[in-house]
């Protein structure tokens, strides 16, 4: 291996500096969890019941000028699910529901993001919960206020496709198969829409 001469070293440093300086601004994007929310609504015996996840994170690389080149990845701690009542919250981590001991996180990984109107996008990707994966398309509306971008939307999943509520809880007359997932995510570092 030959030693690099001083001009070669300077050239490498300049090339590395140029590469870092031209890195997209959106590489610095981050989720602001204290201003964000992920909720879910199911129907139990026909009555809507709302819950939420208290712990989640996102890795976002979104450029409004190039949505097709953008990526979103999400992790949700399933053990943070709450329906707001101590008794039901104690049931959610169990094997028949989220099986937190075996599957502590649900994940979403985008595959395609496309613009469908002013501030409106469709994010297609793979949702994985409790060892099962499904393709989903999530409609997202973006709004900006100062340095904060809000991403909001909702979509419906079939809980039984993810084995959420097994055995006697698979009876959809007790707990409906459809579960609406709603989110409001505050993001920092997103370029101007």
C-alpha cells in the first residue's frame, strides 16, 4: 500500500467535505414525540373504544420536491398500548393480543411515497405487527407552521390479519375486525412544502 502524498490527502478531505456539504437538508429530520400521537379505534360490541400508543419513533427522510426518493420507517412499542383502564391495559400485552414478550415492536417501512395533491401524499409500505406483515397504503396530509411539519392521517387495518385478539377474541361480534389507526406526527427539519 502506498502512502498518500499531501496533495492527495488534501483532495480526499475536500472531496469528503463537498460530499457532506451537498448531503440533503432533510437528512436532519426528526420526530417530535411530545407533540405527536398514534391512536387506534376499535368497536367492542358495536361501541367505539379508543386507545393509544405512548412510545413510538420514526426515521424520516422526506423531500417534498422528490417524494419518490423519500423514505419513512416507524417503530411502535406494542407494550405502550393503553385503553385508559388498568384492567384492559393489563390484557393488551398478553399473547392473545399483542404478545409483547415475543413481539415488542410493530414496524412500518415505506416502499413508495407519491404526491396526490397539495400537501397530500400516499405512503405505501409494509406494516408488521405480531409476526405478520401486510402491505398498506396510508394517506397523509402535511401542514407546516414555522419549523414544525405536521403529518396527519388515518387508515384501517384488519386486526385478525395480524393475529390481534386470538382464540375467543377472534369473534368479530365481540370485537370488530376493522381497527382505525389515526396519527398526528410532528416533524422537525422538513423542507418547505
